[in-house]
C-alpha cells in the first residue's frame, strides 16, 4: 500500500461531496422535486454582459490564454484597491491586493504564511469546514472558540485561548455557516486583541456584498496600522456568479504579499485570466445588478426568519447572507437526520456535525440551511416539509 501523509488522514472528507452521495439511487417526482439547501454556490450563470465579456476576451485577447502575474492582473488589483478605499473609508493600495483562485485558495495561501506544524489558530465554532480541513492537513491545531447565543464570538473569550503557539485568529462575517453578521465593535475588539498579542487577524468577508447593513461592516481599514495585523479575504464567486472561474482576493501588507506569492507560484502560478477579466468587468458594470441581488437575498432571509418562527420546536440561532443555523427539536443527531431528510422529505441540507468538533454535542443539535438558491415560495415549501418530517 502506498504511504499517506498522516495529516491528510487526520481530517475528514469534503462534507458537500459526502452530502451529494446521499442522493445516489434516489429519484424525486416532478410534483415534489428535491429542495437542495446544502451548498451556497450560485446555480445560475453570470449576467449575459459578463459572459459576453469573457467570450470576447477568449476570442480576441491572446493574453487571456497565458500565464499572468502571480499576484493577479494589475488592473483588477487596482480596481479592488479603489473600491475598498471608498467602501471602508481607509486607504488600500494595489500592492496590498492579491488575486487568487477563489477564496478558499486565499485562505490557504494566507494561513500557509502564518502557521506551520504544531502551531495553533483560533476559529469560532461553528466553523467553515474547509478552513478546518486545511489546518488539519498542515498539522496546525485548530482551537475552537465557542460563540454566544447570538452566534457572535467574544474577543475576551478568545484571549483566554491564546498560547505561545497561537499564530492567528480567523473570523468569517457574514458567517458561514451561522449567517451571523459580526458587529463592527466585535471586529474592532478582535483587531485590538490580535495587535496587542502580535497575532494576525484573518477576516473572511466572502459574503460582504450580501450584508444587511447599509454601511461599512467595520472600520479596520481606517487604522493606519491595519497592514501589521489584518488580512482580509474576499470572493468574486458569489457576487458575480463566477464560482467555476475561481476568483478571490487577499488584502494584506506588501510584506505578506511577498510570502503569499511564493505559495501561489507553486500551486497555481496565476489565477484564471478569463475569470479575472470577468471579475473586473463585473466591478465596472454590475453595481446596480449586484444591489438587486443583495435585495433578493435579504428577501429570502426575511422569508427564512418568518418560516422558521412558525416551525414548532425549532430555534433559529443565526440567519444572514446565504445561511441559516437552526436547532432542531429531535433527540437524535443531525448526522442521522440529514440523510433521512433526503430520502423521506426530499430536502438536502447539512448537519451541524460537519461544522463542529467531533466531541461537541452542539453539532448534533443543529443544521445549516443554505437558502440563497431557493426563492420565497420554495422556502415556504421547505418549511412544510420540515414540519411534516418525523424521525
């Protein structure tokens, strides 16, 4: 038998792929089709104008088929810097931006420069499972930080978890899987803690464009010393429906970029040229369209809140961006409930056990619903099926 890196053996298989295997051998009648709320990726293609821009580039721009700069095309980096400067009220320069193959790669690249085998990284639970998987595969210990009832972590609690091996704190806001939008003062508290203790604060804002607040979610970029502490991650995939093109971003210090470039050059060399061209076109032309997408997500969020409030025994713990995190009313684990929901109710969702440490009983009591791809009538039907399910 061939050898296996023990760090890879120590982590779990991709949860979304595991959930898809629950569909094998099943069929769903036309009058009761599957309601798939397992994954947050948009299922529709980008707007036609963006697709046309990619097609034109493929046909008429020879450089679109070549390697590009490892840290990303300068025109896209400049556009991100300009928009971030305006949106957050603090100066961001193009040399503080890197373009990556999706936000997952942005996380992996950033953490690879921060922590090695035997180091520790603090992450609130429930966590985004790919973050945990990457740390496992690097031999980095993930230190879980329990959130409060509002699914918002506390910097004071995080401080108690810091050891000499701690290298970073990772936050996701709006959160995957809970949907919680972290208050600006919470992010500021973590920033001050990280700065005082010489740690990196990594803030994943993949779902930034679907935040319900009509102002900047935090003021961290207004701090002139932000590059010494903050690393921000972003995804174009959700905003412009570019999931298949894999385009994400890192905002960090130029010194950090020099290290990140080493990682990117040995993994993918450069991000997809066509994806970067599409992302830039989207930034320049789809502001109004994206605002409409945000409003539709907020309508679906409202429908989720209303529907969950009417479900007997259920408790909605968090709801925002693409996600709802809910406590179910049954006495058996969500790990057993979720596969049965597929077969018996035609609902595919993810159990809370996929987002929690194996020894944390809260995982079995919760489920995640990714509602971004289901409109209000389908959300109503989802509630009906959950209400009628008997484990």
